[in-house]
């Protein structure tokens, strides 16, 4: 699954934790642990949310509104 996450992020460049969890049918905590593998290798980083994120659309749950990017 780690390679699938790699391919997904390389294709999309950025994705929220919620998006990744839904796409891979995993709990957010499980997804966060798998992402940490790539973070520790320096291949993925967590990026800042856009200004106003969480105050407009309300589509993301606050606990899963983390954004990850392939480096």
C-alpha cells in the first residue's frame, strides 16, 4: 500500500488526510502512520492549509484537514 500512496501523491501532488483515507479505505490514524513512513524518508511533507481553510466550505473534518505533498 505504501507504493500505492506514493503513486497517488506523485500524480496528485497534494492531498488531504481525509481524501487519502477515503481513497485507500483506511482510518485517518492508519493513513497518518503510513504517510509518516514517507515523511521520515523525506519524500512527503505536510504543508500549510490555504488561508481560510476550515472557515468556508466545512467539507473537511478538522481532525483530517492535514495536507500532504510529495516532495
